[in-house]
C-alpha cells in the first residue's frame, strides 16, 4: 500500500534532495576553481618571467661575483701591504737615525783625527823654525795631542756609516716597492676596504645563488603552468559531466517529487475523513459486517415470508372448502374489535420497519460503492438483499 510506502518514499526523496545538493556543490566548486585559474596562471606566468629574467643574468652575476672576489683579495692585499709599509717606514726611520748617528760619529772621529794630527805637528815645532803648515816662525799656542784617533778608527767609522746608509737605501727601496704594490692593490680593489669588499662579495654570492635558484624555479613554474593548463582542460570535461549529472539528479528529484505528490494525493483520497487508510478500511469492515448481518436478517425475513406465503396458500385452499369469503371474514368471525385494532397496528408497524430497512440498505450500498477493494461477494449480497426486500415490498 502507498501509505505503508510513505516513509520509504520520504527517505528516497530526501536522498534525491541530498544528491542534488551534493551535485550542485560539486558544480559550484568546479566553477569557482575554473574562475580562479586565469588569475593563478597570470600569477605563475609573472613569477616565471621574473625568475627567467633573474636566471638570464647568471653570466653577469657570475662575472660580478668574480670581480667582487678579486676586489676582496686586492683589498686584503692592500691592507697587508699598508701594514708592511708602516713597518718598513718604521725601519727606515730607525735606519735613518742609525745612519745619522754613524755620520755624526764619523765627523767627530774625523775632527778628533784632525785635532790629533795638529798636536803631532805642534810637537815637532822648533822655535824660530817655520811651521810646516802655515810657515810662521812664531808658535804662540801650539796644539796639544791628548785624544789621539788612528786612521783605522776613522775607516771603521766610515764602514759603519756606509752600512747604515746602505740599510737606509734598501729600506727606502723596499718601502717604495710596497707603496707601488699597495697602490696597485688599491686600484684593483677600486678603493674598497676589506669590509666593503667582503659585504659586496656576500651580496654577489647571494645574487648569483638566487640566479641559479631562479633557473631551477623557471623549470618548476613551467611545469606548474603546464599542470594548470591541463587542469583547465580537465575542468571543462568535469564541468560538462557535473552539469549532466546535476541535470540527471534534478530530473530524478523532480520525478520523485511528482511521485510523492501523487502518492500523497492518493493516500489523502484513500484516507478520506479518517486519520489513515487502515482506519477507513476498519470502519468499512465494520459497516460491511453490519450489512452482512442485515442481509442475513433480510434473508431470514424473506424465508419467513416464503413460509407465510405457503401458509397463506394452504389457508386459501382450506378457505375454499368453507363458507367464508376470505380470511377477513374468518378473522372477523373469530376476533373481537380490540384484537382487530391490535393487528392493524402491527401491520402498520411492520410496514414502517420495512421502509427503515430499505433506507438502511440503500445508505449502506452508497457507502460501500466508492471502495476500490470492496469484496465483490459482499456488494453482490447487499444488492441481492435489497432487491429481494424491494420485491417483497411490492
């Protein structure tokens, strides 16, 4: 019965509605993803182009890295040479002092040597004899010879002076060479300090590393772009499939809605004024049982009437052999006036009862006719009983 299937129909309709909701969500998700693809592809394209520009500078960045490294080496070398130059200048100053001291010592020795030679000449002067140096015959203040210096002493002092001068010249040459070498290193470092050159080298290393990483990113981004393009094609196919599936589940849902509406209409029609079809069937069964009882009563009445007819026939046959004109004459002869009145009242009551029975049978037949599953036997019995009652009434 449809009423028994009502819960199943409701569950099936709910499942169809859920399928429509799921399919709709799938279509909407696909549309959102499809709408987001152009922006995602544009973003990836921009990232790839930027990475490609960085990757294309790899050669320049490698050269810049080598230049920065050369500057760092030159700056370190210039700093070392400045330190060596400072040390050489200190040695030059020391050698110059030694040289000057040796020169002073030599001059002093030479002076003492000269003074000693005058003393030696003065010791050989003879009064009234011409001086071998100036030719004077008088010698008022002859020199004395208190601190003699030999030729060897002077030569030794000259050797010390010459060695100090040589050392000074060598140190000056070394310092000049260091200055020239430092100038070249500073030129190669382009005026950078070690700290500046190291910072620039670190930047160059990072830039070169980014360039190499960008080259790898280009390949990865190309792959992702290709994946997005492929996904765009897949989304078109999925969109068509999802749209077809959504149309199918919507159609199935519409069919189930119609089926459910039709079933509800049939159930409502079958229930009528009753709370359920079962209640209506139970009521109809009670009515049919009452009708069956009435038919049985009518059949009993008919049987009794048949018996009455037989008795009347026998009575009429018996009256034919009597002097009476009919039953009325016999009854008139046998009963009193009060008895006759009581009999008339019973006849009238019987007629009224028969009319009531006919009305009840007619109402029962009208109530049972709309039921599609009314047993044919019972309806036939009711009709037959009604016809029999009608015939008896006639």
